[in-house]
C-alpha cells in the first residue's frame, strides 16, 4: 500500500494500481473478502486513486468498501454514510451531477438518522449538495440548499466561523449572478461584520473572493444593475 501511495505522489499512475492491488490481495488472503480491515484498505485505496484522478478505479474501490461495510455494520450505519459521501464525490469529479446529488442525499439521510442534523459531517454533506446545484447552474436550488446549511451551521456549537463565512460568500456570489444586488449587499454586510469581529478571519476576504464581490457591489454589471 505504501509503495502505491509513493508512486501516486510521484505521478506514476500506471504503476499505482499494481502496487495497491498487490497489497489488497495479501490482505484478502489473510483476512477474507469481507473483513472490516479489507474495507478500510479499500477505502484508503479509493482515496489514493481519487487523488490522482483515477475516478473509475476509485469508484470501484469505494463501492467494494461500501459492500463490506454494509455486510459488517448494516445499511444505515455512520460508516455507510461516509462511504456514500466518497462515492458521490467521485460522481462529482466525473461531472455526473445528478448521480452525485442522489448519492449525497442518501448519505445525508443516514447522517441525519445516526448523527443528527446539527453535526459537522451532516452540514458538510448539505453544503456539498448546494455546491453541485451551483456548479450545474441551478441557482435557486443552490440558494435553497445554502440557506438550510446556513441556518443549521449557525445553530451548531462546533462549526467554525470561517465555515459560515464560506457559506455566506457562496450565497453572495449567487445573488450577484441572478442580479439581486440588494440581497447580495445585505449578506455581504453580514460577512464583513463577522470578519471585522474576528480579525483572524480577515485573510478569508481573498479566499472567498469577497474583495471582488465588494467591487461588484460598488460597480455592478450592467445586466445585474438593470
């Protein structure tokens, strides 16, 4: 496995699968096809392959990990939700947005059941769904998703302020895209106020593009201004 990771870091994609398959083969012989440790290795292999954009092989690894996890823990365990999240992420990487949303929503259902609504993992999955709607140009659905995420994140005690700033930044960007300058300005003021209160977050202005957003609010595009 470590050799596979090293080859992935070196960009030797053709040799990655050979090394990882070798490691997996040894573990299956030692532990059996459906042992939880085999699922853990399959998951790790999937993460390595996803990192080098071998999406088909990554998907196969995550699906096999999911099969074992369901065999060991049942269909509605927290670990199932985690692997579904990774499968959805691969669909997202491949531009398969409808499939990604479907799998994220199943992951979200299990997370709500096992972790509750106000939990970082649940909130992250909700955020990812909003991101996909945004990428596919479904701006109203994206706004609805981000609005729900924002209300839940604000109610959570263990969510960092920076996460809330990112969500607000996404919503500001969408309002600008649809030409709702008033709503964008209102949310921008909330973001600016949050950053002002927490000086450690001032660097986030550049990260979430708020400097550019501020310029657009001052000098909105002609279409949006109209």
